[in-house]
């Protein structure tokens, strides 16, 4: 018996809808579960209090500061270096074998598992260079991890700028650098910033690299040479050792909220800047 | 001034390349000697990992990584492609603007949260209803499938949207339903792009560490069923990294080399597939 | 508006560079008032409590405690990543010969099962056979007809090495064993699986798991102290060369009467 095509269409559409609904459902389940279990323990004193009794009570302020400092170090190094490299690769070199080789290399490194960066960071920064377990070691390792991604996304954003923009600016007498800053960068900025912001989000959730290079100290870090926890590491330790599931959920809730805020603002910015450009 | 800036940018590009080359060299310098010493065949196919006795066979971990990845793909690819087809072909535009970012958000959730949910929810379910320790290939595959879903969905949507509209219009003009057009014309045309997404997802699954340590059990034996516990290459590196010295440490770097090559090959294949033009 | 984004990026870059410069000129790493301890996960919770007390007495000293297992403790002390390495081993391996050691406590190892498991006692011979995989079913120990799930630590763990020597002897650990990377996670895994069996430091046993009697002897504080319970090992603090003033003072604090009494209260045995 041959099933009429419009029935297969309806069946197919329902199944596809179910699949998508399931995917979104999982998202809502995970986020909802964490927020439901955690938000009720999140208070101002939780956010600003010290870690007490290894995390069984108190707050997570040291972890928040640890996360913030580590990301500052990572982005402070990877963003300028990465965007500058991307500008050079996209604007100052012509398509050639060397550039292709470099791009291939960067592509490979962007796919390397994060644990390898942890291994590398542990050996180079913690042991060989003597920084020990510190925010500096963690930030540098994170910087190495997100550098390829920032270069790739920035370069793609730069390359997506139509050639006319550059030509028009050049024909008006602009120097190469002026072409870049006045004609190309403004157009590519949403893409570049999105890449940077998403790298921030990725660093916040990253545990493998951080735990081996920045350690897991519970005290407030006094400088980048001190060891510190990030919220992700704190959550990992609390959850794994069964120290306190309330505190674990609360930490995860704060962490997920922070990541949500970062991701949503990245999208919002992308959207707004792109819409602005379309009407321009 | 312009020359100064161009020199600075050149310096930045060189530094970046140098840093990345340094990382690669570091890993190779530490890892390759032990592979040569044990013999490449013995290292990759040896089934005994007793580092404190000098025996470095990583085959059980390779098998573990492969099982877990294949499981993730078996679960994630149909799921992901279905979502992509729905979003690209059947969903109203207003829905897509909300649903696509929502699915991409799945990639933003930290892997340790997924691992934790797996331990708290999934492992007990598997243990009570299917048997085995619960901390198993199946649990890891489920969690990894969710983690790679956004990659597969994103790339597949791009691949489907890259198919020229004329294909679809021609098919509809001939009287086919939308589903028939999608299934018989568009999807086959988008095949290589979707494959690229699948391969990228595979790379991500192979590289995942924290979630796997939490829910795969980390047993060192070769698994016989999806309910068995396994240790992946990445988990092995993470568990032994802190205290490994000498040859043991080199063996972990060598594992890193194997991972590096594996992912590099996967990525090259993915790139070639993604470049297909119409 | 777009140029504002460029300005933002430029500011971010500038801030990054300035920050990097400031950070490097800030406190130097070899701050005399900072001590890092690393190693044994069995002693880690106690070290953290001691550090918390000590910091209240001496607020200018900053002590941070890492885990990783006893082998990490030895390696960190050797490489200088930690000022004090913590190791819970029966005796120190050859690579630790270059370090000075101080015994700070003694601790027993308890074999633990899930509270739902009716089997509560095990003989030395049975333990050897269970953990090497020869006995695979709980019914051979008087329990239900289900498979035994062995949970163990990784090889760098002092608890693991001590256990291997004291219980397994010449036998190898079962190839089917699951591995976790700290005492706490072994306990959590056993607590979640009714058929699991594992070993954790006695100081870390809580109401989530049940400790078994070994050869009829219960793993209680008194039994370990009186040496009746055979599965015990000392906990060492390892330092390399001449320890810093802060380290020396902390070690003296840890072996002092007050700290030792606190450790006993928390479940360890004084040295």
C-alpha cells in the first residue's frame, strides 16, 4: 500500500518538530534543573562571601574574582594578538603558500582538545617557568587555547567585507592602515567582537585547562601569581567530592547565568550591528 | 607611521604563529621519542597500560574513545540533522530566530555541568534499567551527543541553505511535496556539507575530557558492550598528568600526539567536504 | 556607533597590556608569606581545615592546598611547584629520597560498601580476591546474586599504593575496576551504586557509605591507633632543601599538640 505523499509530509514534519522540541527541551531541562536547584541559595552574601569549609558554606566571591582575573589575562593577551594577526593575515598578505600553511596550522590548533593545553600549560608555566599554580599560568594557557579561534573568526569577519569597501577607500587616497581602520574594521567589528565574546564564554566553562594550571585555592587571590579557583572548578570539586549539593547547584546557577548573559549579549550585538548595517 | 603599524601587525602574526608552533613542537618533542622507543605499533596497539612498569599500550583507550565517539554520532547525527532540516525548511521564520540561538546555547553550557547531570540522572537510570555500572559508554555517548548537537545543527543548516533555491523550486514545480523535495533533492545535495558538520562534531567528541571523566567510569579494559565502563585517551591524560614523570609523562604526550593527528586528519577531511561548490 | 566599537576594542587591548604590565610588577611569586601544599587527597580536607585555623592565627600567611594524589605531592615538592608535598604512603619511594619528611598523622584505609548492601564484613583473603577480580559476585560473600563493582584510585594515589601493598600483595587489581581520581569521588561512587565496593581513607568515611570490618576488626579510631586494624599508613609532609620560614612554622603548627588534637577529633590518628 502506497502512503500518499501528503501523509508522509505530515508525519515527517511532526517528527522533525519533535526532534527540535526535544533538543530545546533538553536545554530547558538542564538550565532549569540547575537554576531550580541553585538559585534559591544564591544571595548577595553568597556572591560576596568567602569560601568557608572548602565550599560547604559561605559564598563564592573568591571564585568569581578568580574567574574574572583569569579571563582578563587570557583575553588581554589573546584578543590584541589574535585580532592583530588576523588583520595582518587578511589585509597585508596576499593568498600564498605561506599564508595557507599558517592558516592550516591555526585551523589544526583550534581543534586540539583542551586537555592538551592543560598538559602543555602545566609543564611550561607551572613547572618549567616556575609560575606555579597561579592565575597567570591559567590565563596564559587559556590564551593559547582561544588564540586560534580568535584569529580564525576575526579573519573570517575581515574577509567577509566586500572588496569594494577597500577599493573605494584606497581610491580616495587612504593609506593601507586607514583603509583597514576606516573601511574594513567597522564592517567586520560585529564578527570580531562576537568571536571574542564567545571565547570568553568558552573560557568561563573550561575546567580541564584551569584545574591543572591554576590549581584550586579557596582563598581570594591577591595577585595573578596566586592560585585561585574559577566557578567551573569550584562547581566541579563540590559536585565530585559530594561536599554540598546545594552549594554546587548554586555555583552552577551563577556560572550558567553568567554564560547566558555573555552569549545573549553576543547575539544581541551581532543582530543590532548587522541590522544597522543592512539599513545603512 | 603606516610602515610602523604594518611591522607591528607582522610581529603580532609572527608571535601568534610562533606560540602555536611552540605548542605543537613541545608536544611532539616530548611525545615522539617514547613512541619510537616502544615502537609505534606497540604503542598504538598494545593493550596493557601499566605505566609504572614501563608498559605503554594505549589500545584500550583508543577503543574507548572510538566507542564513545561513534555512540555520540549515532545518537547525535540523526537528531541534529532532523533539527537542522526542521529549522531550515519547515519552521516559520519567527521561530527560527529564537530556536537557532537556543540550540547554539547548548554549546555554551560548561562540560562539567553536563557531566554532573549525567552522573546524577543518566547513570542511575542506565544502571537500574539496563544494568552495568551506569558509568558507561552509553552514558558518555548520550552526554556527548548533546554537546555536539549545536555543531552538527549549525553546519547542517548552513549546508542546507547553501543548496541553490532552483533545486527546490524545480522539485516543487514538478508536484513534489516539501518533504519529498527535502528528502530526495535537498538533503542529498547538502550531503557533503552535513558530513563536514558531522566530522567536526566527531572532533569535538574525541577531544572532550571533563564530562567523560565524570561519567565513563575510566576502566582500563577493552569494553565488550555499551554498558561497560571505558577510559578515553583524553581521560587518561587528565588522570595521570599530575604525577607522571620521565617515560610516563612522555607517554602521555605521545597520547596527545595521537589525538592531535587524529583530529587534524578529521578536520582536513571536514574542510575538503565543506568546500563543495554547486 | 561602529567607531565606538573600535574604540572599545582599542581600550580593551590597552587595558590588557597595561594590566599585564602591572601584574608582572606586582607581588613577586616567591612571596615569603605564601605556602603551597599539594598531594594526598586523603589528607587534603584536613590540611585545608588546618590551613583555615592557621590563617586565623596568622592572617598574613596565605596557604593554599591542592590535591592530585601522593605522587603529585612528591613531584611537586621535587619540582618546587609546592613548598610542602603531602603523601600518604607506607614508606617513601626512591624518588622521594631527596626530600625531608615529617610524619604529621596516621590514617587508616577502610573498605567501604553501599549502605544498602547487607555484607558488612570481609576477610583479608576475600578482600584480596574481590579486588583482584577472582570473586565476582556478592553471593560468594553472603550477599545478593549480583556482580561486584570494584572502584579504585588511579596509580598515583598513596591510598592506592598502600592498599595494593597491604591487601592485594602480589595480585593485580581487577581489570574491570572503575577508577576515580580522589578519595571523595570514590566515596561518592560507592554511595551511588548498591553493588559497588571501594576503599577510602577512614577520615573520609561518612554516613553515605558503610565501612566493612576487616578480618573481624572494625576500622575504628581506637583499632587503628592500637595497631589492631592492619590497613593504615602514615602521612608525610615532604620538603626539599631548607624550607622557608613560613613553611617551617606551619609544619611546627601541624605537629603541635593543639593541631594534633584537632586532627584526632576530625577522624585521623595523631602521629
